[in-house]
C-alpha cells in the first residue's frame, strides 16, 4: 500500500477521533463542575436552614438587638432568593457574602451575652454553622478547581476550536470578594 494513502487515511481517522475525544472531555468536565456546584448548593441550603433557628435562639436573650436580627433575616432571604432565581454566580456570591457578614456580626453579638454563650441550643447551632461554613469553603475550592481546569482547556489550542464549535460557554468562579466575609464565623469558647 502506498505510504501517502496510509498517512491520508490515518489523518482522516485521527481528526474525527480527536474531536470526539475532546468533546467527551468537555462533557465530562461540565458534569464534574455541575456536581461540584451541587455540593456548594447543598451546604448553602443547610446554612440557610440554620439561620432562622439561630436567630430565634438569639432573640430570647438579645431581643433589643432587633435591627441586627432583622439584617440577618433579610440577608438570609436575599441569599435564598438568589439561589431560587438562579441569578448570575457573582450576584449569588455577593448575597452569600452579605449573609456571612451578618452572621459573623450575630455571633460576635453573643460575646455580650454570657447566658447566650452558655445556652446549649445556641452553642449547637453555632457549631453547626461553623461546620457548614467549613464545608462550603471546601466545596467552593473543589468547584473553583474544576472551573479553572475547564477554562484552561476551553481557552487552549486546539480544544478552543471544539469548545467554540459546540458552544461550551465560559464558567465563573464562585469567589468571595468581601474581605470581611473571607473567614467563617469563629466559635467563642
């Protein structure tokens, strides 16, 4: 067989196989990003569910701190609404940042109320919140790593051709911009 024919046949087979392989990798990465986002979503929902109980436990001891408690509830409602409305990732991150900031203020408030700091329900809710914040951070790191790998591949040659041909869109990182919200609330011991 003529070597030129072998080369032409090999190229004709290799190109579609490379396209299929690249496409399938993008599909796999998209599924990994979606799974990683689901992990964040579960933990955010858990945090959203903890907030009303935390507010109720503080109300019994610090009822005159009504403005702060209302701010916490308001921030929680905005965060829940951003999830429900499926807003842009950056907007959702800002809503979560605001909630984290308000929760931090609520937990700092507990320092002024020794009876509250000794309340078992409050301490359990505080512990659960801190654990949830840690899980959110871990899930966020995983998601951002998945997105970074996808974006590197989506922008690199020759994968960028496949990404463009099949409409693989840019994905945003889930970042915290507010420096005050970069840290999980601390448990007072």
